[in-house]
C-alpha cells in the first residue's frame, strides 16, 4: 500500500477508483481496512479544502429526497 497526498482532481479520481476496489474490505485491523480509512480521510481533507459545498438548505434537501423517492407533497399529508 503506497499512500500519496491528493494534489488534484486526477489524484482524487484515482483514489475513488481504488476505494471502489476495497469498498467492502473486512473491518478491523486488516491492511485493506486501514488503507480504506486513510484514503477516506484524505478525500475528506481534499474536498474540504477545494470544494465549498456550504450548508444544505433543509427544505431543498427534503424536496431532493422526495424527488429521489418519486414522492409528491400529497404523499406527506397522512
């Protein structure tokens, strides 16, 4: 396992590809689980530094989730 800093979006894509391969790594003190934890931490640090997502608007979040589920405001009445 060679861990490198994420310096740009290309590096980020490589890390995502690697995470896809080890996504279901056995939890605990396995090399893949350790690698997964470290890579997730690096991704979070990179995204926090380079992408300002800001706080989600609660109403928009509800509308988005309703759209995902195919729900309408009428479905919330019961």
